[in-house]
């Protein structure tokens, strides 16, 4: 990603907190962990899509490091995917994984800023946009572009997280209960300015763009970290990025408690807690071009 806070055509986990974030490698790590932790939920969404026929060509808008791309390749073994993102490093990572999995011949990567000129993306039967639509500077323009892009009768799947995932119980940590919510509250104003379309109801927007909305589904995500060690690593990477964005607005006591959670050598480390989980909601809208 070239502009972490608001740049379009970048999907996966919604960890776009502020312009003062770590580099793309840190973002890529979170995207990879997001794919690992939420893989079953992503697969369930691909299985739910109200497709009339199995697609042969799919476009993944804002593919990140490929969470959606690889879920779609697995779900539709005869399909090829055009994966679009602003980040050359994320696309490189996606291509490397495609080669390792033996599916490189089914993947085309395209580096593009979809708030600028659109490249030639062919005529797909399915367009997938996960955690990317709310980053578009002009979502209505993007919806129109997707409508024109799709084959007649094609499907557009918009997947969005309700908010940044939560990882700790409300009464944690013991010395500073509610720490995580205070971190997010400190960033609420900046987040509203940088990503004003996060949390939008995409149904009316899709209808206004002449799509027929054929389904909407909200999935509650609650992945228990005591059963999956990757949840702890996901929480650690995510809260490190949160600290980088919120530190300037936190009380010293909150910052100290957060640093103890992030210290992997500390007995208070996130990696040593049994109550870490990934909690959020994902909503998917399925809309057809007539």
C-alpha cells in the first residue's frame, strides 16, 4: 500500500488507522494473519454467494496479500483471478504465494489506483471487494465502474468489517480496564476524517448504481485465541499498529499498560493471556448487474 490510511484498492483486514503507521511489511504481516485467522469465515462467504453459474473470471479489488484471492481460487477451481492493489510489495507477496501453491497460472496481478484511471480488467462474472470499498475517495464512481466492468448478470460482492477487531475483554487488562476501547476512542475523530465511508450501508448505494441487491448477510466473528495460537500473533501485530497511531492521545498509565501487553518477554504479554480473541462482524452484500 502506498498510502496506508485511505488509499483505495487495498483490502483484507481493516487496519488503516492513521498516516503515522508502520511500513507495508507490517501491514502485510497483519493481512497474512487476517487470512489465517478469518479464513473459515471468508470461505463461508464465498460459499454463500448467490451465483447463477460458477465464474470463470473473477476480479479481486483491493486484494492486499491475497486473502480473498486464494479463497476464491479454492472455491472456484476452474476460475482465474485478476488481483488489483496499489501496493507492489503486497502483489509481489501474493504472486510468491500463488507460485508456492501451484496456482500462478490462474492469477494475474495489476497494480492500480482505482481513484485514478482504471486499467483493463476484462469482463469478469464476479467482482470481489473486501474491506476496500470504504477507502475509495468516490465510492459512487467506483460502483459505476464495477457495474460497467461486470458481465451481464455478473455479481458484485462487497465485504466490510463493522469496525477494527477487538481482542481483549472489556475489563482487561486488570490494571487498566477498558484500555482497548479508550485507544479506539482516541482515534475516532481521525478515523472519521480518513475513512468516512467505513460502516456505510452499501445496499442503497448499490441500488442507486443500478445493481439488484440479491442478498445481505452479517457474520459474527469470535475466534478464541486459546484454541488458535495465530490469534495471539494477530492481536499483537494489530495492537502494535494501534499503539503507533494512538500513543499521542493516551494517558501515560494507558500507554504503560499497552506496552506491557505488547512486550513479548513480559508475563503480562498478549501472547500469555488465555482470554484473547478476535471479535468483530463482517457484512457482505451480493448485488447483480441486470
